C-alpha cells in the first residue's frame, strides 16, 4: 500500500494528544458545587489548558491559580496562570508554590478545592522544607535528572524535601474538600506520583527515599541528607484523616491515548498493536529492544505481520554521560535508528506528548532505516552522538526533528513504529 510515513506518524501523535485534551476530559469529572467558595489550584505542563477548560465547564463562582512551564500558558479569565522553569526549578516556581499554599489557607468545610495536576509539576513547584533553600532543591533536581532513576523513585525523594508535595497542599486546604483531576504521565497511572502528588499522598516513605538515594548513587547536599535522616521529613500518610472525603480522578492517561492512536491507525487501514503503556528503563536500551522487534517483523513477519504499527508508552530515563543536547525520546530513537540501520520499510516517531523532549523545542524525532547513513553523509557519527547524549544534534543534522509545539497536555511518551 502507498503510505507517506511522516504524515501518517504525525496523525497518530495528534490522535493520541487529542484523546487527552482537557476540553473533553474535564467535563466528565466536574465535582458538585460547594456551599462556599470554589478554589482552583494546579501545576504541570498542561495545567493552564486544564484551567481554561475548567472555566468553560464551570458555571458558578470560581477563583484560583495554576503554575505551568514558561511558554505553556494560555488565556484564562478567572484562574490566574503563573509560568515557571522546567526541568530545573527557579524563583518564579518558588513564588508560585507560596501563592498556591496561600490560596488554600483558611478554607472551611463548606469550601471546595479543585486541583488540576499534570506532569511536570514536580519541577514547577519548588517549596523547600525548613532548613533547606531553593538552591538545595535545584541541586536535588539536577541529581535526580542525571541519575537515571525511574520517576517513582525521583518523586518519592522530591516529596520528602518539600512543603507542598506528597499531599501537603491538600493537607493545607483542610477542612475544605479537595477534588484532584489528574492527567497522568506516570507508568501505571498512580496519581500520587504525578507532579509528586501535591494533593494526593503516597505510601513512599522517608526510608524509601533514602534507599533510592543510595541505590542510584546520588550525591545530594549535606543539608538535604541531614533533612532526609530526620523525622521532620516524613510526609503525610494516605490514611491521615485530613484526606478523608477527598476525591481523585485520573482524567487522561497514556493507556487512553494509545488506544486512540491505535484506532486512528485502523481508520487509515493499518493494524496496530500496543506493547505496553508503562515501559520504563534506560532510553537507549529500550530503543535497542524496540529495534530488535521491528527487525524481526520486517524480516520474518513475526511476532506481528506487516503492515503493522507498533505502539508503546511510558517514561524512559537517561543517565547523563556527557553534556550533549537531547531528551529521552530522541535518545531512544537514536538507539533505535542504529538498531535498524539499513533495514528497509521501517519508519518511527518517538515524542513526548507535551510537545517538548528535554530542553530544546522538539517533542522528539523521526527515524528510518536510512537515518544512520544520512547522518554519516552529514558528517555525524550516530554511535558517538549516542555515547555523548547528543541525539538532538544527530537528528537536527538530517532535518528529522519533530516540532509540534506545546500541546496543552502530558500523558508521557508515545513511540510509534510503522513497518510496511
């Protein structure tokens, strides 16, 4: 069949993102109106769009604010939008955290707090524990990003050095009822791990946090380690009575978006298979495994028959070995491209559904069996680029970066591999 790979793969990405559009997902989860005030708080790379959608759906009095990444804001009327830094926290995020805590201070049992939470909120809400500074929290964040630790481990550590994460924002709102609407970017969709759970406490303990620091060989500031070794760092437990009566709804997730992507492929005449919505691990290693599967299909028509679209989601990690440009999706795809070098009929897209992969302006990249050869023709050694965490440079050299811009949502990574 005749199919143009890049437009096809782009349409698959857009179908996945559309399934997580807050315009559609929030209306189905509106809470009952309160006797008292309705206060919106939130954080994440999709929080501004969630706020705009909530305003349209809510016909009563409303106030509040959300914190999102620089460049991710949008027009709202009743809910203020603050922009701050991601993935490394800054002073704007610190001020935003304080304003969120102030917004829920002094509420009563007749009031309602609606928390709009999406991925990215961990970095956007720095709020260091007593005795710690913003610089300490920045150092923690840098160490986490460089460690290669899974997101569950990172967020367990983050909540134990914070005054807003790990359910503490919801605890501060007590006795008001808190309803959390969560767009999940976490493998397994545990809402307590999205944005380190500012309104949803988790079972991860301080002992767990210390164990993760040791297991992943992290070097944290002395003040942070002293804090983690103190009972003062203990986060609220999920059975804390302050959380009784609160509600949590995961309104969008990787699983739902992958289903939508598969349906779009079917509409265009291509059978789709979903490997998993919760794949984790080192990006380059996951890329090599996906490449092996794609080769098996391309060469031997197993375990799936051509033509087929192989989909997967989740959140891989990157252990920094050098100071190159890139993110987990472009690093995944560079390893994948090396693995399918010279094999015809394979085209792939790996992209972050929030529209940004790493620190550059691309969501990810495209690759096919000619990618490595084309890089070589442009003077780029693909394997050297992978060794140096420099996938962005490799794909930029062959004009294969994928740049859709901010999407207004965040349900983790999408990997789509078309085998014709």
